C-alpha cells in the first residue's frame, strides 16, 4: 500500500495505544460479559474512524456505533465482521441496504417499520433493529410505554425485521445531582418491564454512566465515547474517575518564518496587534481552515517547551506567535499536547472557546492529516 506523503508540517498525532489502554481499563472496570460499544461517529470524534475502529476492536470492543448511514457504510467498507449500529435516524430508503450490509438501525416509530417492510421483502437476511427510548434527552425515541408496545408488536408482526436491542441516552449522567438521571432510569426500567421479551442487547450507559454510576445500569453493553479518546465527560466525572484516562490527540506544526519587528509595527488582519517593543514573531502554517478558529487568538502554543501566545488575528491558513528570541525555521510547535514539562490540553482549548472538550477534535478539519502511532 502506498504511503501518503504530506508536505505541510501541520498534523494531528493520534496515539492508538492510548485509545486501546482506555478500552482495556474500562473492560477491567465493568462487569464480566458486558460488551463495549465503541462510538466512532463523527470520524471517531475527529481522530479518524477506520484507524480508531481497528484499535478499538483489537482492544476488546465488539460493536461499532456511528451516527449516520454514510458513516456506517464507510466503516463497513473497511470491516466485514463486526456489528455496526447507527445511533441516529435513518431514512426508510436505507433499510434494504442496511439489511444487505448487516448494519443495525435505530427505530422509534411503527410507521417507519411499516414503510420499510415492502422494501425488505426480497432481502436474504432480516434487518436488525434497536428501539430508542426517549427517557428525557428530548431528541429521538419513543416517549411512552404504549408507543413502545405498539412498536414492539409492529416489529414482531413483520417478516424480515428483527428486534436486536433497546437503548436510551442519559442527559445528565456527568453531573453530581442525580435527580433527573434517576427519573430517566426509572422510565427506561418501566419500558423494559412492559416488554413481552427483552431483546439481545439492552444498553443505556454512555461514557459517564459507565464510569461513575451503578454497575446494574451496564445491562448487556455500554457505549464508550469521549473517554475512549482519553477525555473526561465533565469536571465532576474527572474528579471521581475509577482510572486515569490517556489522551490520544495532539496537534503540532512548526515555524516556517521568523522575523523581528519594531515597536509600533502591527501583525495580522486589521492591524489589531501592535508590538509594544521590538520583538520576534514566528509564523505557523495552521489557521481557521484547519479548525484553529479566530476566537483562539491569544491562546498559547508550546515552542522549546515554553508557552508562547498567538498574536494578531488568526488567518485562514496561518497564524503568528510572539517569540522570546529568534528560533530556527522548522522549530516544532505544539498546539495541543505535551512538550517538555508543559502540556496544552484539549480542555484548555475548550475553556478558551467556552465549549466542551468533545467539540475540539471534531473541529480540526480533514485538511489536517491524522498520523497514527
């Protein structure tokens, strides 16, 4: 296989061993025989779905979860054997393709199953379905025991569809206050109680619930998302983690230009940064087209193990940084990750951008190659 060659020094480094260790640690922590569903949606949270899926399966995950039909087909093209579950909505037209490709679909309406039935009549294998229960997240899912029974009976009455699983998603599993979480658990349990027969896979625990909630909520499988990548779902969960998480994502580049500017000279669009004294400026070939959005102006990077601030407005393809001295062209720049004794974390970026850590690797665009080690 031909190795891709990259000429720009900007790249995201993905530590697959860290991902595998996070899975192995979870496997030791959860009950025996509970399966791990590796969530590789959104290009594996920006880490690269194919490489992460391979690492996850090798480490003990048995099912791969994605959000969309297109993501599922991309995964299936690279992996023939493992089960794949689409967590989001799928159009009825995708049903026969899902059956052919052995992709499990999420359903939450009898009408969808009825519309899909004629499309599946000639398929050799039945379509595997997971019922989604909306226990309080407010996205997709059945919202009453009556609707659940109606959907269950519809699935049972139609040939070439099989009920393989039922699941829900917790909205506040990463918070200390369990009031709303407990209400969701109660509703989901009531739904399970009215089912004439439970399907093969009952799953409810997301990352946070898997790590810090009652082990009885692990059911038959847990869905491992953000912490598979070494990131904590919240500061509360981080404070009580049962094992240390190993971050897998780092972002680096290098200096492509270094110059001295005089006091009063400006840097960047709009001339918003004016040198307070004679100083050195370095240029890094990464910008908002790569996911380093303009709101990250002022964020520090690591050069020579030291923190140095981005100055001026971040450009589409480049940004500038204030240097304490003249560094050589090619000097390594770490935007996320470890350099010497210093670390810039994804959580630091999330705080700067007033968002959550989930969003950070997802916004690093496809123009930035993912390099695996």
